[in-house]
């Protein structure tokens, strides 16, 4: 893939993103008051982010076992309402230590 092709793809993605936002602004003139629609829009970013990130978690390390360990550590710390930095660093450390242990065995 050459540089010109990459530039065209980035420009196309930018245009489509802009078009989606403009069309929404043009079609929806008044304030949305429906509780169900507002709730849908409130939770949509979390659902999309989860659907995009969660499957990639299991392929981001050298082993699925270490990925599962990191995911469990992150889930437990998140359940106990720890901060984002604490959760991400602890999960990363858990994956690193698991990989070290698995490579030594």
C-alpha cells in the first residue's frame, strides 16, 4: 500500500465521519425528549467500545492464558471501583508476570 492510497483512505474516513454528523444535525432539528432514545444514546458508546475492544484483548498477548489472567485482574479491580490507571497497570503487570512464568516453565 503506497502513501497516496493511505491518504485517500484517511480522507474517505474523515469525509464519512463528517457526513454522519452533518446528516444527524440536518435531520434532527429539535431536542430529543424520548426517554428510551436518550437512554440508548447514553449507553451506546459503552456498548460500541466494549464490542470493539473486548475481542482484541484475547489476541493482544502471546498467549490466551495470559490474556485471560489480565482480563480477570482488570475485571476484579474494576468491580472494586479502582481507577483506570490502577486497573490498566495492574492488568498489564499481570499479563507480563504470567508471560514470564509461562516462558520459564
